[in-house]
């Protein structure tokens, strides 16, 4: 039986085909995931062609698993299909707004997660690329996404060719709030994060990045405020171009 507590991100893949039959079966089964209004406000673009993966790679900062994986899946928030259905049925769609994007993005991400769970149950390995919304316009151009379609998640998929470690996670007490949100104190932050900070791999991470603390990596190197603000503005511009704003 699949044990989600042992799941890991796979970045190296064997030279073994992922058949259309298996892939389509998993994508179809994933359609049973929850969806707003039963509208299924998502689409997925499947890339196997080496040239297409090469063109997609820069949008994901040329991470090697984009070209190395047998399959790359781009999950999209999609109100275009629903809009076309409405227009063809004498209805009057009004989905050119932020609410519609959030609804479609939620649908797409739920669908993506269900697919990931099903794929890993079959022994496939995958890696979620958090870079999708960083360079959404490049992906839109490469995949020729129309208005009211926005990429929100990318998965590299294949048969594992590595024994990757299981990532650490915060204790349950760090993320749950009974009845209402409770403030975090210095004491509780220490209790929840010190074990994470003391892991050998995280201490090494701090060492090779030349920082004093693990947290500084995520504020001074990886997700700097100025960068986040610039990407946020670019994201707003893309949403406007895609008619979600």
C-alpha cells in the first residue's frame, strides 16, 4: 500500500516510457477530485517532445529534470473552455475577474494533487516545479495558451532513477489551530522550528549558503522581498493579459 509519509521528490528518471495508456488512466481517474460547481475549471498540457521540453526549460530556470523527464505536465486554470460552452448555449459568461481565476486555480491545483497521489501509487516519480507562476508568460507563449487560461503548476514525471530522501516536515501542532487562529510565540516558534534547523542536511544548507540561520536563506537568497514584489507585479500583468483582471 502507498505510504504518503514516505513520499519524495524525484528529479532523476530512468530511460523508460510512461505509456499513454497509463498516463491517460491516471488523468481520467484524477477527474473525480472535488471541483467548484462541478465545472472542472482546469486543463493539462502534456509534453513529451524533446524540443518542446527544451523550449519550456528556461521558464523553469533550466532545471535539468524538465528535459530529463519523459513527461512534463502543465496544469492550467482554465475558464476558456467553460466560457466557450456558455457562449454556445445562449448563456452569458462573466469570468474575466480575479474571483474566477482563484476558483479555476483552486480546481487545477486540487486536480494536480490528486493526479500526483495516483501517479505515486503506481510507482511513478515526480517533482512539483514551483517556478510555473514565476515565468507564466513564457509558458503561455510556448504552450500557446489562450485568454482565460493560466498555468499554475508543473509536474515532471517518470520512473524513478534515484533514491531521494524524504523531506522533513513541521510537527502537526505547528499548523493546526483549534477553533480560532492562535498567535505564535517565540517559545512556540523555537519548539516547532529548532528540530528542523538542527537536521544535518539543513545545517549543511546553511553552511554552503554562508548564512547564519536557515531562515535567512529564504529571506536573503531564495525569496527576497524585492524579487517577490517584482514577480508579483509581473503576475498581475499576465493575469490582465489573460483577461482575468
